[in-house]
């Protein structure tokens, strides 16, 4: 049993904990949750810190919001460092690394709150139960853990649920794809199915930076769909099909090519559908296209 726990702790942290999008969502959610929680429940008799000086509840809201925002700025900087560190080659963050990182965040937050509390108390803005910095720090750490534990846990559970839902959807999509072998499926960079097109209706694919534009026929009309994935990645997914890369910016359905012509030093493909632009063939991909169109018997 101990070996299992040890293996789990030193395994890689789930990808969803390190994604930039999820890091941003987590910081924003924790900020909002902390502000709402503090203003509804007013934990640790914190309202007395403000009302003792004759300030209103509005001032308490402003004070708590500023306090949370300052704390979350520390977390934001920490998460930026974590994200950049996780993106470096050969630097994998394990579950125990992630746990220690979060614990250090809490220690830093408590330290920031302690400094702020001492400064504001010296200026007479709030009253503290003790003037001992160690006592203030331990109280700040206790308060920080108590307030942030719930939103941290909710965020992690939510991201885990999203990940499992996406994997389940992917399995279902694959199952559907296996039953519909005439369809060519397109997934985005996260593996989520975005489009399935009958092979005979797919014309060509065009690159658009980190996106691809898929041109296809539906109800005898020309349609297109933009999907976030690189041409390099989609080329790998379609390696076993007759959708072939013919140019840095194009892949073409060779089954629908009706004419291949040369103009000076350049080759072009014309597809079996009216009003479709010519698709260029570059020298880099020319040989493999010619081999597929005119196989040697």
C-alpha cells in the first residue's frame, strides 16, 4: 500500500492542473470565492477590525477586496512561474511537486497578509489581538488555509471532471467513427471532435496559422469550418487516407482531382467541383503527390 501511495505522489501531475487556461480560471475563481466568503461569513471576527474604527460595511467590502486581490497577485505570479517551468523540456512537475508548490503559495500569502496587517495596524486602520509577528503570521496562515482550501479543492475537482468528460466524449466519438468508416473525423488540438465529413464530400484543407480551414460539400453547397490545430498535426491524423499534403498550406482529396496541369515550373490540381480554386503543388510534396496520383504498376 505504501508503495502505491509513493508511486502516485511521484507520478506526473495531471495536465489539466498545469494548463494556462485552467490556471487563469483557478485564480479568478479563488479570488471571487474568497471575496464573497469573507463578506458573507466575516470569519475570525474580522469585521471588528474595521468597525472598531467606525468604518462601514462598505469599507469592509473594499478592504477585503483589496486584501484578496493583493493575495491573488502573489498566486498569479506563482502560477505563471509554474506554467513556464512545466513547459521547459525535461522538467516534469509531479503530484508531490505540485502539492509542495501550493503549500509554499499559502506560506507566501500568509507572509504578505502579515506584513499588510502589521503596516495597517501601525497606522491605526485595524486592531490586532497581538503585536507579535509570529502570532500574527500563524493566524494569517490559519485564515489563509481555511478560506482558500475550499475553492482550491472545487477548482481541482472541476478540472478533473472536465478532463474525464472530454475523454468519455472522445471514446464515444471514436466508437461512432468506427461504425461510420466512410466519414473522416477532425478533432481540435485538445482531441475534441469538431467535424465529420463523408470522404467523397471533402475537397481540401487550407492552413491558417495555428488553425486549419476545411472545405467540403454539404447539400450541394460549398462549406468551410475553422478548427484550431496545425497542418502538421492533421497530416499525421490523415496519414492513412487519400487526403494528401501537396503544399505547405494545402492538403487535397486526391479522389476528387480531375485535372493536374503544369504552368511553367509550377503544378496545379483542379478538383471535381465547379468554382473551386486551383490547388498548388510545391516541389517539397510534388513527388509524393505524383506517386499517389500515378502509381507505378
